């Protein structure tokens, strides 16, 4: 079996850029169409096992409370994440970050792009004052669970069933928050999640 190292061709290059999706939450000017097409087609492949999510993903892309970030490796789109921040329903004064989706192009996985995306998602959420990050992962998605566990997430309770029939499990981890960070208001909402 081949072992990969950081020099592997698939490894995230030093020119990896993580940027907000163009046109995110901005309707009408057409500038975000390429990013939208990329996110929708990658999500549809990455999450097809769990059901059909095209409509949800499009809704999230146009929801101003959900921010979408794209990983571009040497100018080519290679992955994305979507995050939204909202008050914890059980602790109204506490903001939580909900990582609604994260995915890397299958032929670019295991090269560190997912790690860079997740690090960026954590950082964006901390900057916005969230004290915890939540996500939902399929019970059988062992690889993703390992990836998140390595990043400090612990498994929480079952939170429902995917359209594809798999049990959905919550994973969560605390965030480091600068107490001087002003809390944004009115952003984010709880939403259906994938993966
Ligand atoms: C989960 C996911 C986002 C991770 O992305 P990724 O780019 O593969 O993540 P990384 O490369 O940072 O790390 C993944 C693995 O590669 C290894 N790795 C990373 N960079 C490496 C490198 N340069 N050389 C060797 N191994 C490396 C990591 O140790 C890790 O090992 P694992 O297979 O035991 O988990 C990706 O697998 C994915 O898109 N999955 C489908 C969608 C999904 O399940 N999303 C999560 C639920 S929303």
C-alpha cells in the first residue's frame, strides 16, 4: 500500500486559498454562479448516500445567515464548508456555530484540504463569538467521525434519521472565544444538515 506524505501530488499546495463564496447571499448579479454550481455538484456527489440535498444546498447558498467558503487549490475549486451561527435554544445568551456541510472533491481527499477547511470554519466561528461548534454526521461515516474526533469533537446523541435512512449523530466541541469579541446579532438559524 502506498503511503502518502506531504509531498504527494494530492497534498494541499501552498497556494491553497480559502475564501468566501462569491455572491454568497447576494442574489441576482450572476457573479456567484460558478461557486454555486461547484458547491451544488460536489454536495450532490459527496452526500448522495444520505439522500438528495440539492434543494437544501441551494437554499443555504442563498440564505444570508449561512456563510459558504470555498477552498481553491492552485486556482481550482477543491472543497467547501457552510456554517451558520445562532443562539443555543437551551442557553439563549450563548451563540453556537453549526457546520451544516463540509466536503472535499473525492480525488483531492486525504491531502489536508479538509483539515484546512475545518480550521478555517473553527476560526470564522470563534471570530463571530460562537462558544461551541456543532455538526451532524451519519453513524456509519466512520472516516468523517475520525476526522472530527481528531479535531476535538466528541459524539453526542442521535438527532434523527437521514432521508437515506442512516442515523444522524451530533458531534460538538467547545471553541476558544475572546471575551472582548462583540457578539453579532441576528445571524444564523438552525437548519437541516448533511453528512
Ligand atoms: C471529511 C472530509 C471533508 C475530509 O477531507 P480531507 O481533505 O480528506 O481531509 P484531510 O486530508 O485533512 O484528512 C483526511 C485524512 O487524510 C490524512 N492526511 C491528510 N493530509 C495528508 C497527507 N498530506 N498525507 C497523508 N495523509 C494525509 C489524514 O490523516 C486523514 O486520515 P483519515 O483517513 O484517517 O481520516 C472528506 O473526506 C469528505 O469530503 N468526505 C465526504 C463528505 C463528508 O462526509 N463530510 C462530513 C460530514 S458533513
